[in-house]
């Protein structure tokens, strides 16, 4: 009888050890999966290896992911997530390794606050039937013939923002600082461009949902990248997407 009870005790202890170990392993797997998925906080920067990555919306999946921002020639500042300024730049200055004066430089800038100004007489095409890459979107509008006219083009980011409604921060006169004359993500980014959160009805004057391409190409302080601006009408957000990924399109023309 004692041997029987001892055997039960040993088996129970082994079961608990396996269960606990399995739980830890599962938690570790979940943690690693979350890290590998690249999910991040929109608008932040992080060093990945020697390069800088920006957290943005890669396409119309509505998930924020790490996107390549800059190739760092002189290393990446772990505190800011941005490149240390290239010593071969024109002014020869280096970014403060502490990152303490990065925001100060922008806040003390004498440049005017970026604003959107668009033609009041814009005519919009119908929504594209399918999603496409940025280069395909440019070509799509250049070759579009609709309503008896063919002088369509891909809208600028400000023109696309003019279609946002019920999201004050990213509407054309809102506080989001991404405009036709402020396309440098490093310098012009502010959290107001995130939009107003998911809404099943969207924030488009046309009732559109998901992402739509603009013609405005995104820039970073270390140079341009293969990214362009878009508006995600599901969130009312002004985003930067890798040009090889896909969004919807509405073309525009200046009415006569």
C-alpha cells in the first residue's frame, strides 16, 4: 500500500513539473512570436542591427509594423532609434549621442507650421476595383479614362487628406504635420497623424475604408526611401507605406 501511495505521489509531482515547464515554454514561444511579428508603437524608431527602423503601417492590414527607415553610416543611436548623423554630411555635425537635442532642433526651427492648401475644384475618380502597388497606382491614374477625360493623376497627401471627415487632427486643416511641403518623416512626424481609431464606417467623404495611395513620397533625414504616403480611411490616419505593398486608389484632376 505504501509503495502504491509513493508511486502516485511521484507521478503527481512529475505531472506538475511537466505542466509548469510546458506553460513557461508556451509563454516563451508567445513572447518570441510577438517579437518576430514586428508589432510596435506607431511613430517610434528602433535600431535593428546597424540601421534605423520606423514603426508605421506597411499596408492596408491596419497592423503597425517595423519598416526600414535609414541606412546608418555612422551607427544607430540606441536611445533614439535613429541614425547618428553622417560625418560626411555638408555641415559635418554629429547627432548628440544622448539624443537630448534632437527634438529641440525641430522645435526651435524658424520654418512655418506645415499646412495643406489644395484646389477647391478637384474632381475625383471612382475607387479602383483592386489594390495595387504605388508604381502601379501612378500608372493607373496616368492611363485612366473616365467621364470622358483622361488627365487624371494620383493625388498628393494634402489632396487625399481633403477627403477625411470626422477626424479633426488629420482633416485638411488639422494638426497632423504631414503635408505636401513637409514629407520628411524624421522631422515632420507627430502623433496627431495616427488618426482617430478604428471605425467600421470610416472617415471618408466617399465612404471608403482601408488605405489609399498618394503621390507624395516619404523622406527620411538620411535620404529618401522606397516609401510613399497614404491615408487609411478606416482609422483616419496619414501613413507611410513601402511602395511595393498595396493600397486602393482614387485619382484626381483639376476641374476646368
